[in-house]
C-alpha cells in the first residue's frame, strides 16, 4: 500500500538507476546549461539561468544529477550524501568533468555548491510560479528509461481549503539542493550558510503548509543540526501545527485514491509530545527565545498541563515584537480561562486586544469568557463588530499562528541571499 505525505508525501529519494554519458550530446548540453546557470544566476531573481533550469523536465534533472555530484567531487568537495552516492562514471567522463571543473574561471567548491543550492531553491520559488515555465508531469508511456527506473519518488497530496484535489511527484530541485549541500567542506553541519538554508526553507515550507516536502527536509536537518535553536524551533512549530484540528481533521476525513495513506501525520498527542521536547531543546540552546517559550506554554496547555503552561507564559519577557506579545497575552488568557481564573483571563485578553484592536480572535476570546460568566449582552457586544464588518486577515495575527517560523521567512531569505549578492556572478 502506498503512503502519501501531507501537502503532504510518500518518502524515498530519487536516484537514477544508470548513469548518463557525456558522449551523448543532449546530456553534455544539459551539463553545460547547469554549470552556466549555477555560475550566472542572481539569487532571488527570476533571471534566464533560473528559467533555463525550470524548463527542464524530470528526465533532464535525473540525467544531470550524477554529473553534478561528480562536478563537486572534482572541485574538492567531500561527498557525504546520505544514500545518494555518486553513480560511477567512466574514466573518460570523469576526466572530462575534471578538465571542465578545474578551469581557471570556475568557482571554488563551497561557493559553487551554495550557489547551486540557491539556484534550485529559486527554480521552485520563482520560476515555477510562471505559467508554463515547467512542463506538466508526463504519462508513464512518455517517460524516458531514467524516469521509469527512478527510485520511488515522493508523492505530494494537494488539498486547498481542506479538500483533496490532486497528487503530484515531489520536486527534485529540493533533492538537488539538499544533496549538493551535503558536499560542503569541511562538513555541512559546521557551515553557517547550510544551517541558515535549512532554517529558511523549513520556514518557507511551514508558511505554505507544504508538509510533504517538509518531511525529508526536517529529517535531514535533525541529523545535521540537532542543537541549532532556530531549526529546533521551526521543527517544533511544525509539530504543533500537525497537532492542530485543521491537519488532524483533514487526514481523518480525506480518502486518497488507490489505497494510499498519509505519511508524517500521527495523532494529536504524538505531535504535541514531540513539540514539547523540541521547544525545550530550543530553549536550552537559547533561553531568551521568547516565541519558543510562549509556544511551549500553549502546547503544554493543549496537553492539559495548565500549571506548567502558565509558568512558561509568565516567564516570557516583555516583548517589543507586538505579534509575539499578542500571542503571549492570548494564549495566557486561554490557560487562565481553562484554570477558571476568569479575572486574570479577561485582563490577558484585554491586553491582546489593545495591541490589535481589530483582532477577531481576541474579541471572540473575550466574548466566550463573558458567556462563561453569564454575561450574554457583553458577549454579543464584543462579537458584533466581527459579525457586521469582517476585517482583513492582517488585522489579526492569529491567522498566521500555525505558520510557525514561516512568518520570519522573508527576513531569513534576505539573510541567506545577501552574501551572494555582494559580487555579481559571472
């Protein structure tokens, strides 16, 4: 029975079964295009190099992948990818790649590898937003031998508005980027850029609810960076989201075709327990991480551990970030309400509403509290603005709570790309 992940996946990395040869003119052309694209792409820009790689089909990506590994091998990288070992090349092909890769105008190994990862990142984020930039998936009858012999790829289930709509193969560009970054010297786990890439892409997956693509990403990040506070926080926030009713209900009621089942989504309690452990590890590495502490408090409360939750929320320092402060007041109010501390809960909710006066979530919380206290007229007065004048999502930070680290993704992308914009690529 096949297993699909959520937005969503079937697992297994994609590796071609046999190696293409440079003697084939088409393969040689693809390799030349890839090297030129890596060298000339401007990170964060939808330029011609990115559009060129975006125009490749799956067969083209599979043809170049072993040659790309050989290229970084020749540049001096230490290939340490997980099960994605370099496919053996002929001596003639390896000699030719060595001649090309060591030419005087070629980039150094780490710079080339990082630029390659950023290229494949932008192919997904920028070029594939252009209608027609990427050919649709081909039927099996039209696939090349490489595509047919590819190891079982990820299958991603798409479900806008909580309804299953379609499934598609996982994007090989993410495999390329992770695969190449494993070759950074002296070790990827010691490199700040690699760590920042993993956190940034993890935040982007969280922001778009792309949990199917997130799963192999998170797995690799856990191996490389088990003690990185930012990566631990992002992982924990994803676990918190997977425990939410939105995801749990979707998986419970959705029937997938051909007997497929979801991978990566377990029970609510399982994800809450994992989230608690990860938030605590993030706080051990960075005790001042205010958002990790407030989210730990919320998760503990979701598990019924209200006293522990309140202690964590009380330990969150005063915040200059109004969104984090809003979350803290709102969650603290929920905990206090669950403990029947109604006066304290009302004060916390009121503080949240003062920060974002139009926030429907804070108004609903205050209205629910008033109803619990048999103040029906007060509850109606609080809820009336939300009923009569629907407001934009931007007026209420709670809309973005379950995007976790995703709300930081734009700033993270700026940090990630900045060093590669200092000097223009060739």
